[in-house]
């Protein structure tokens, strides 16, 4: 892949890009991904897993900017969306104009289109980092999203552009009509892109992106043009976002304004941040959790966005390194062999913690039901229990439960903190 | 770490998906519309009307196929085409064979294309798409297919009826067209130009413009322009906050002439216009609620309000969807063979609870029905909207509007 | 000619309204270095609180009370949210306000539902102040103009003529020095955040009746507010005023005149394609200025940032 090209200044590399031991987890992932459809056979599960895979690639591409390059973008959906639109047009050319192109190669062309567009925008947007970059990305994002409604020829207006993936030449006897075939194609591209992005982060260019993120001036003094480093990261990110767009086109066979707009750009920022920007696996975890919550939680509650927003704010406030950061925090006690010290306080915390979360969400659900449900429909069910949402006693019980467990949590937190300090304490060598 | 999270989440996901798929004997109808986000008010209203119609019109009268009941299963599509396709897949996985959707023609296009492909690829799990609100004419013209049925009058039909009324009014000599810049807004404008040209060539169209959808903060400049053009009437297909913004600005700027709209009612809009809208505000649509067409219709509307005091009967056609589907299932004798149910629905004639006769035209699956011009008023309104005392009252009716209109649909039957 | 006058007045109303939001945002930005993405959400809260108050005691008490409540809420957010996130750096701060904007929208829907609220101008101002060539200009809009002017003058006076203003200005540039002089800088930050959000609340109270009170009202205005202060130059009050008026007039005039891009192209000398429907550029030829009016500010912002990254009136680059 062209993006794994090595920078001339750093061509004397002693270490290989990846060692056998580092490759081992990837092998496990490949086996795991190929076994998944055996466990989850339903079409909906396949659709949701495909959606997760697309979001993972997109989030990883986004993290090349935010996590590795320190560039905050509010319009990154544009590159994924444009790659996707281009792929649907290619699909239609395959169907109607007899273009010969096997479907599995389509995402690569989506990537190229994303790359071309990133090259154009990057020439002026990457000149500066920080707020200027962020605001230019916002402006460009709004402009492209707005023109998607206006330029009907390419974007198809509000109804978007749709195609049919099964019309191309058969590849290995597959026509990709079934969800399962599409799943394996998606998984293939997921592994390829994730591996390529991982390798990119280990090239000298990838390392320099980190250096520029941390201190622009110092990187300049070392002889690197901060602008060029940002530009290369930006283009690579656009390329992988375009690949995600191509896979989206294959999965959903339709692209609309939604794929370009600010909401999509914003949610990828939330996903990446939720997972943890400082880690390569962060966006992966963020994408899985977010897609899961968005698709499944919304089946059960109308106010799922309230929960998602709360979860997100709490993450930013208490775990600025995201969910992955929360896990990574425990590596040190683990290495010190003191992880066992934490088990007991965690378990003690678990019961009031779970009760607190459940009772608080019950309070919200009951209040929401009482306020918005139909007259006569006072009955509601929650966690398998049915009850009347106007019952004062019930309100009191839930209220007491949530306040009580919250208070207990606050008290127990002291013990957890002590245990945490203890577990992270290194005995001074005498 | 990643793997472990994956396994845990995957197991939970599988469990949750499985638990929703409890096999029951009810005939399930998937309601895929926005239930959260900015358009949720309309979606929630539609859901309440579906639930009520299924309960009152089918389940309480003995069900279909000798006792089987209807059940509405809501899916939140967040008005996103992508989410709609995911929820469609979830619905199909749960064994649901009837899909109801209405909000946004863009979503309807995505669903009708997906349903067509799904039915071709999975002949044993075919589904029917009951479109109760998306009115882009293309859905029953170029983009039509056997699995899609539209129960609302499309944008062309409504405009045909509206221009019948306008051409009878000799006071109207100048008309201003304004709409949202997307497929539906453009369809409304094109239909208005076409029909006015045929019926009243002397009427001058003094303005025909589109504004970005959902992006205009203040409609005052548009209102100034319309008033300065000397228009005797305005036609708009705007909905949601674009309708509120435009209408309020027009009234504030002193426009006293008729404003013909498609969607200026219910979900808070009627309450906001209140006394200001009485007189200028008109609406074209189906489903006569005021004055009630019959005692049965009156009782139905009263019972609905008693059960859902915060919701309105904003989309009366939903009652037709439920009744006609029940009839088709009974006629076909099955609720699992979609070809049979679809064939039974084609060409069906039905006497609506709202007084109109309804014909599901076989050549394009477009329902032909009476289309009314309503006035926004507080006089003689038995059933108001938004509990505001104001509501829609029929002023003119076009019987079986556009019954012989042409279609470009080439229906391919399985 | 008379329409031009009406448009000038309408543009002034839009611009001044935008300025009420921008003034608070730009103060917050220059002090904390963070773009408050939730600023428009406080504007929305102002409208909803005022609506709720107006259903009990009428419009006028809401005009005073709602901004105070919004300001208090803003101060609390600063004290218990932003201050905590501040130590992690600018990106988490920005992401925090981004998430806060989403959460506030959800909270508003939780309590008030998803429909429009029937929030009306007070009966006292519900008449047409003047009529120009058939176009009525409501008295309420005259009131809006005077309110915005008054706020600008008071703000200018406080910032440049009072001791508090001097401390704020000093804290903007040299927070550590000011702290060493014995001033409570965190308190100043909290105060500025509270006042800034209260200003957004005032804008919401007086814009709610004319622009509509609904859950999407923050999103419609949200990013335009940043665009305005970026164009004006971050941290500059005069820049915010100039950019607000510029954008107010830009949007008003773009919406008022039906200029078709195709006509402009022909006038410049491009030949019109013979068969327009088959042309790949047909969308460009039929485009009107009013169609693209709302995205013009974004275009302007990108151009300004490429040419002059510090904005029109800004002194420092960010």
C-alpha cells in the first residue's frame, strides 16, 4: 500500500514495522471475525456487525487526525460520504454501462476518491492546526452537505443515490446477494484497513505526526515541516474514510445527505472520544459501544439519546482517555502484581453502583412515561416488572433507592481511591 | 481486551435481539418512523394513531382470519435512511412482514428500493411496504414496484385538487410558490406550474422559489418579497419548523390573502397559528374530520382524544391503512403470502370511516380518494388540534381527485 | 427602494440578535480559550424558561427571570463541569461543550416534548409599528433592536469604564499575574461564563416568539454563531458586532433577491448550454442566490480563514 511508504528522512530503520509477536493479536482477530457469523446468524445481527465494521474503519481514520495528529475536524463525514457516493456511481456504471469491475475492489476506489478530495481541501486547511483547522473543516463540511441537496446530478438530492451491488461480474462465484457474503467482504476490508492504519502509525511519518501534535515548534527545529506532516496524515485519513464510504455503499446500496452532514461528523468525534483518542484500539471500542447503543438501546427506550449524552459527558469529565483509558489504567497495578487489591473494593462498589444506575434510569423512564403516555395507559413495564407509573409509593421507592445508592457510592468511593493508591504504590528500594 | 469486549457485547446483543423476537400469533406491523429527535412529534402521533386504529378497527371487531389480532411494533429510524434500513432488517428478522413508514420521502425511497431488492433475493421472506404519508409522486411513477402501496394522495393529486379550487376563485390573479429545496418541494412547484397553466393560464406566477430545508432562521425577507410581489395567494409544501417560520413571518409582515399549505396543522403548528391563522391559512389533504362525516367517525375521533389527549388525528388515512390491510388479508386468506395479500390489495375499493370512497389503483398502487381544502378555524370544529380550540374544517371537496391521471409506472408483478 | 429600507431594518434585527449571542461567546472564548459549542443551547434554554414563566405570569417577568436562571445554570456548568475538564486540555473542553449541547437538547425534549411551543410576543407590543409599501414592521422588532443596542452599550461601558471590566480584560491576557495580584481568577471565569450564557438567554427570550421555540432552535443557530465570531476575529467585541451585522444583512439580502447564477454567468460572458437538462452543470445554471443564502456565511468563513486566519478584527492568531 502506498501509504506505508517510508519517509526519506527516517529511512535508516533498525526495527521492522511489525514483529511476529505483534502480529499475533491480529491473527486472533481474524479468526474471531470469521467465526462471528457462526454465532450470530440472523440478518439483523450481520447488518449491525457490518455497521460496526464500517464505523470502526471510519473512527480509526478519524483518529489518525485527532489522536495521532492532534487535528480536530468537524467535517470528516465529507470524505467518507464522497467516497461512498463515488462507489454508488461506479456500481450504477457496472449495472448500466457495462463497466467491468469486481465488487470487492470497489472500496479501494472509494478510498482513492476520498484521497483526491482530501488532497484538494488539505492544501489550504492543513496550513494551520488548532481552531483554524477545526473551523475550516466545519465550513467545508457544511458547504459540501448543503451542496448535496442542491447538486442533484451527483448527489441525487434528498433521496440520495441508490444502486444494486449484485450486478457486477461474479468474484469466486459470489454475487454478494446474501448478507453473509457481504459480511465477509466487510470483515476482509476491516482487517486490511485496520492493519494498514496500524502500520502507518508506526512509520516515521506516523511518528512525526505525534511529534507535531505534541510540539509544533520543536518538530520544525528538527527539520520537519509541520505542515507537510499534517498534510500527509490528513490525506491518509481521507483515503481510509473513503474506504469506509465504499463499504457503506456496498452494505446499504444507498447514500444520502445524511452521510455528509454535521450530525455524522459530530458523532464520529463522539465515538472516537468515547473509545479513547490516545490508543489505537480506542476508536474500535468506541465504535462497537456506540453502534450497539444506537441500534439496540433505541429499541427499548425512547430517551436513549439522553442516556448516550449522559454517558458521553461523564466519560469526558471523569475518564478523559475514554473507555480504553479506563482499561489501560489498570495495566500498572497488574504489572505490579497488585491487581488483586482492587477486586474487593470494586465488588463492594458494584452493587450500589448498579442499583444507582438502574434506579436512576428507572426514575427517568417512569417520569417520561407518566408525562407522555396515553391516558388510561398507566401501566408500564421495566426490566420485566409491570407496574402503574402514577403510583406514588413506587416513585418514593425508586427515589429513595437512587439517592441512597448514590450516597453509598460516594462513601465507598473513598475506599476505592485508597485501594487504588495502594495498588499503584511502588515500594521505594532501600 | 478488544476481543473480550466484543464477545461480551455480542452476547448481550444476541440476547436482546432474541428477546424481542418472541413468537406470537399476532400479525405484526413494523412502524418505522422517527420516534426520537427533531421529527419525533409526527412519528409519535402516527404511532398512536396506528395503535388506536389496530385496536378499535380490527382487534375489537374480531380480528382477521377468524380471530388473529394486529400488533404495531415501533422502530425508531431517527429519520435517517441508513437507520431505517437497519431497522427494516431487524423487523424482517423478527418475522414481521408488513412495513409501515411515512415521514420523509427520502426514507420512503430508501425503503422501497430495499424492499424490492430484499423480496427478489429472499422470495420466502417477502414483505409489503405500506406507505401512509410519503407523497413524492415518483414513488408511484418511475420508482413504483409491486410491494409498495401509497395510502395518501400524492403531491400531484393534492395540487390537482387545490388548483381546481383556485381556478374557481376569480379574485386570485397572482400566485407565489415557495417551498423547501428538495424533491418534494420541487414536485409541488412543478405540479402547481403545470396545473395552473392548464386551468388558469391568466393567473400569473409572480414567484417560484426554493429555500434550503431546515436552515432558514428567519423567514422575514421571504415574506417581504412575497408581499412586495403583490401576490393574491401563496402555495407552499413546507412542513415542520419551516412551515411555522414562514407562516408566522407572513402574518407578522401583514399578509392577509390565502396561504395554501400541505402541512400547516397539528403537532403544535395549529396552536401556534391560533387566531392569527384564521382566514388566511388553508390546507389541502384527505380525511374529513370536521364536520364529522358520520356518527361512527365522530365517536372514533372522540375515543382517540380520550385515550391520547396530547395527540391529534393528524393523519386520518392511517385508519384506512389498517382497515384495507385487514380486508386484504381476509380476502387473501393468508398473512404470510405477500403476493396474495398484495394482489388482494390491488384494485381494492373501500368505504373509509371518513366518508370517502377509496380505490387502490392497480396500475400504480396509488390510493384515489376525496381530497379536501380545509380552513384553519375555531368555528364548527368538533375535533380540534393541539387542544387549542382551533382545527381544520372542510371548505371544498374534490371527489375522487385525479382518478384518471396518467402514471409512468410499469408495474412488474411477481 | 422602499423594500431596500425594509430589508435593511430586517437585517439589522437579525444581526443584532446574532450579536447578543456572539458577545457572550467571544468573551468566553478569549478568557478560557474554548469555543463553547453549547452556547446556542443556553439561548434555547432562555426561550423555554421564558415560555414556561410566561404561561404563569406573562412575558415581562420572564424577560428578567429567565436570563438569570440561564446565567446561574451556566455558572454551575462552569464550576462543576468545565473547570474539571479544563485541566485535560482544550480538545476535551471543546468535546465537553459539544456533548453538553446534545444533552441540553435531550433534556429540553424530556420536559417540553418535541413540538413547537406557543410562545407569543406580549400583547403590549402586538401591533404594527410602521408600514413601508405594504410591508408591516411589528413593534416587537423595534423593541428587539432597542434591547440589543442597550445590551451592547452596557457591555461596552462595563468592559472599558469600570474596575470589574479592567480586571476581566487583564485576566484575559495575563491570568497568572492577575491571580498574583490577589484577584480570584476562577471566580472571574465563572462570572464571565455566567454572564455570557445569561446574554444568550436574553437572546433566546426575545427571539423565541418570532423565530419559534422548538427543540431544533439551537441547532439551527449553533454553528452560525461560531462562524460569526471567527469571521469577526476571536475575542474582539467590535469584530463580533461587525460580523453579526454583516451576516445579518448578507442573509437578508440573499433571501430577498432572486438572482439566478445562470443569468450572472451569461452576463459575464459564458454561453448558456443549449440543452440544459442534459448538462452536467444544470444545477449550477438554475441555482438562485436565495437557495444558497444560509451557506454563504460558511463560504465567507473559509475564505476569511484562508486569507486572514485571525479574522477581520482579531489581533492574535489562534
